[in-house]
C-alpha cells in the first residue's frame, strides 16, 4: 500500500516545529557560546573567502533564515570551531592574516577645553574601559595606547570591523565620536599605506624563519625592495629560540 502523500508533509512540518522550539534553539545557542571561535560566524564578514569552512558557512547560514533553527545554530557552531582550530594550527607557522585597528577620539582638544581637565580625565577613563571591553569581546589584543588613541591586533579583518563598530556605538553613548582605521592585511600594501602617512628613512621587516614564514613564501621582503626606494632591513625572529638574527640590509 502506498503511503499517503500528506504523511511526509506532516512529518516535515513536525520536524520543523521541533527544530524551532524555543528551548531547543536556546540550548543550541548556549552550546555554541561555549565553543571557540567567532560566535557570529555565518555573517557576510566571517564567511567571505574560498576556504572550506567559509564555503560551508555560507550554505548553512542560508538554511531556515525565515525562522529560529537549532540545526542551523549547531551547524554554524561546528564550522565556527573548525575555523578556530584551523586558525590556531596555521598561527604557529605565521599563516594567519592579521588586522590592525587604530582608534582615536574626534575633537578631543575642544572637548577638553569645554569640560575641564578633571571631567575630561573621568570621561577618558570611561572611554578606555569601554574600548577594552569591546576588545576583549572580539578577542582583540591591545598593543598600545596614546592619549585617547588605541592600537590593537586581531586575527582577521572580520573581528576588527565588528569591534570598530561596537566601539563606535559604545563611545557614542558617552556623547563622544570615535574614528578608526583598519590596517591592510597585505603587508606590502600596508607598508605603502603607512608611508603615505608616516614618512620614513628606513623600513624594518621582521618575519618568522624561512620554514615557518608565510611572508617569505609570499616574497614580502623581495617585493618591498623592488617597489620601495628606501633602505630595507629584514630581521628574522625565531620565537621558539627566543632570539633575533638581523639579515644584511639592502
């Protein structure tokens, strides 16, 4: 006897209702928060690229977008963890593109004059606390501060962009405006960009040893020497040996 055609439809509808149960979706979201990696994995920024996790991420992100889905959350969570594991394995070989974020406040001199030193210092402390909160949230590494400016590093441009937007929104609640710039992940382009802003007499490029350096594989030093008319010194930094050996300058 043939199965009535409406039965598979009822089974599918029941499965969809089960997948969208608030308790089940909340549990999937909680489990995903426990996993390593980008908790917003699945958006346009995190799935941009041609690697397998990014390609699968785009496919999973398109599933059941019209309703909450535990399957979607668990699928993205698995890919989030996969991407994090892949990055951690490549990081030791210098194979992860980094993004650098610079931020500073707009009109800080005028604000200081209007508020007075004491009130400005209090506001600046709040600013620093909010920036550091967002850096921690998006796994940014604070490298330096100068006055009202921050200099931070991220494991990729997606986190840097999200963090910059979060900092902008948080600082706006203090009645302040912040501007930021994300450094180019291509080191040769980043050097050219930096030279437009900071004229230099010499450039120093540090890399991992040849067998672990993605920059050397991409001929970063050679390209810089071909394209830039400045003395360039290449320094090899072996973190495992905790030593640095400078190569001959240009």
